C-alpha cells in the first residue's frame, strides 16, 4: 500500500501554487477524468491520468495549481456495489451537508465540556457496570435481560445503585456518562439505548444539585455556542442562563391544567395523562424550569421532603417542553428503602411485569451509611439535541436503533 | 388484535365503530412515569381531526378498510356509478360522499375508492386532472402580468382562477388537492 497521505485537503488553502501534494479521501463525484476527492475537511477536483471508480478511497498525488490537483489517483479500496449505496453509511452521515457527522463532532465537544465542568469542581469520573443483578424496581421501567446468565443479570436502566454504593465507599463527588438501556422506549425523545449523565454530591440535597444542573447546562451551551446561553431548543430558542425558574408540581398542575394534584392523585394514570398532555408541553419554553415537590408516592429513591411529608425531595428540569433530568435529595434510610422496594416488587408483579430482585448490596451500602446526598440523572442525548436544535435524540447519535 | 405499537402514521383503527386514520403519533413517557402515545386521528367519514392519548399497551381495533381502484362510468340521478377495475363489480356512490370531487370526475377516469366494511366512505381522485374551459372572459392581448387572474369555469362545473391568457376551449391542468390551476396544457 501507498505511503499515508500527509495532510488534510483543506491544507490546499495555505499552499502557494504550483505545489506538489499528496492527499487522501473518497471519490464522491466523477466527471470525465476529473474526480472530486473529499475528506472530512474539504474536497478538491483531481484531474487524473486514469479516473478512479466512484466511491473509491484514494491517495491523490500530483501538483496543486490553485484550482485542481493534476496527477494520479491510487485506488486503495473501491466499492463492490453501487455508490452511494442506498441506505448506506456514507449517505447517512454525509447528506445534508454532512449533518450527522457534524452533530457527532458537536456531541464530542459537549462530552468534553461536561467533563471539564465536573473535573473543575473536583468530581471524580467513574465507570460502573452495565450488567447488574437488579436493574431497579421503578414501576414504569423495563430492562433488557442478559441472556444465559446465572444468577441473572440485566442491563442498567440507570447506574444509580452502584453510584450510591460509591458514596458509601467514601467518594463524595462522582459523575458518569453511562450507557443505559430501557425496553420498549422509542420515539423522538426515546431510544432503547441512550446515554445518561449521572452525578452525586455528598452533604447536599436537591437544592445544590439543581444549582449544579443550571450551571452545567449553561457551561456546555457557552462552550458550544461561542459564549451564548441561548440554545435552539425545539423550534424556538431558550435562554439557559442561571438561575432557572422553580415551581412545585402542585403549582404547575394548577397553572397549566387548573386541577389540584391531590384531587387527581388517587388515579395515577390521570396524573400522568395531565402531565404529558397539558403540563409538560408548556414547561421551559423561554427559560428552563425545575418542577419540585413531587408526590411522595412517586418518590422512587428520593427522600421525603423535609417541609412536607406528602411530597418528596425530587425535581425534574424541563427545557423547551422536554424533560431533561430527574434528581433527588437521596433517600439514605435503609429501612424505608427496603419497604419501598418490597412495595414496588408487589406492584410490578400485580401489573404483570417482572419483579426484579432487590439489590441487597445496595441496601447493605445504606445500612453501612450513605452521607446525605443529592444526585441527578440527565439525558445527555436530549441535552445535545436541544443544544443543536435537532428534532430527535436519534439525530444526535451515530447509530440510532433504526440504523442497526 | 392490534395494540399501541401499531400506532404509526397511516394505521386505520376503529373507535366507537367509526374508522380513524393515524395522522401523527408520538411516544411520550415521563422518566418515572407511565408511557403514552399522543396521536392525531382523522375521522375517515367526516375528515375531522382529533387529539387522543393512548396508554402504552392498550388494545386497539383495526378498521376493516381497503382502497380500491375504480373507473367512473356514468351519472344516474344523483348517483355516480363506478366499476371496480379488478372484480368488475359496479358500485353507486352518492353526490354527498363525493363532495367537491364531483368536479374532477371525467368519464372512464380511474379513482381510488375507500371502502369501510365493504361500503364506500370516500374517494381520492388522481393528484392532477385535465379539464376543459367552457366559460371565461376574453383575455387582454399583451397582458403578461402573472399576478392578475380571472375566473374560468370548466366542463365539470369547477371554477378556478387562471391567468388572463386562458381562453374558452383550453385544457387546464388542475391540482385536485388544492383545487388550483397549475398550467395550460398544450394540445
């Protein structure tokens, strides 16, 4: 094989013709003996002595005359079928001005900005297992089983248990960009496999974590948008500069649906119907908003609210009508946690869903003692989607499930 | 039996014995809550569109509808007679059901007829039809302004706005979805 090309194609802008060059790329168009060779930086016409096939990966060697490279194209790999291939990967990433490829680069920048934010605040980046003995007992989450494992394993729906075990292990500030899996979830804002940004802070409650959230999102926005905090959102821009508005769930139901949560609550389905039909679409349209004080029956792993035991210390942030994250002042009481797990198992069973095992090591960590902590789980794909003004989270993934 | 996983654009379902077609469907689920499908459904009998939210997993009843290509034969009283191009069965469709599509019916034209439980509930003409102008005011020679239009009546009774150069006897291409003039057809 030929020696590797030395430079990206956009180097040509800086060369004074005539200049000898050696460039690598793909032949994306062919007209007579002129091949358009493209790499990730730019494209250039190459007047070849022998034209390469369309779609071939080539190294072009010759002289740059200011308009074209005149010389030879050495074919390294040529497509065996049609090019571009219908439903192929090249068009999937390169069409519409290489939109998907551009978004992947933006996504990588967002990841880096997230890491910088937490690293600067002395959070430790951690990695916890994807296959676990219990994926969580949330009534409305279903996990993917790992085939053939005994004892059984499931893919995590969130890295919550293991991260809280790290709190018990003495790591007071931790974060993770974790791949998570949830069965049966597919739509503009859902993919069965997605990336969750989860972090925990000891000696804190939801108050501190909400503050982390608004500063994190503003930091990532500024990094991506040249210092601006105004992001494209979904159709109309949203200014994510802190502080974000705070509103209780009770207030939101009153304002947007004209109902009292306590009147609705006996019927949980009705609560969620009102939430998705009337409340959520109104939230965070110009500025993001936190919904706080969720009903105690929906506490999950949150502690009850210190001001009101019928509510819990749980919050969600909404940006442009999109639920971006769910955070807690964490429940650290092992007795109360076991009681909730047992109740969750019974409810799952009665609804015909798998009652996953109780993670005894997680409860063990609470028995050992977890400091009062706050934590948050933020949909990283949704954040990137909102930052880029993409329509779906699949649009900001390399391979959404429909492309597998 | 169908369920909410079938709720995709174009899916036809029964609600209270009325056929509806899914125009839009969106999976929504609060992270800690129940999953729903938010849909826009079009009543296939009346055309009315309504919003409806289904609980994920809910059972749905598929509507027994089918679209068949039929040829328009002739008018008899206020009934229009069509022939199924595959079975050669004849079917009468009332004026009321055809509504504005009456203006696009030409002898021997093929048209898609939507059947619900074997009975016609709607027709879809081809996207474009060619109609002859039977009445319009004479144009003004030399006026090429494209903004100015005048009404023209076609052989089927349809009245469309046309450019001034259109004359009686011209054939016009009409977009049946918008009832708009597209162009004069060279004959």
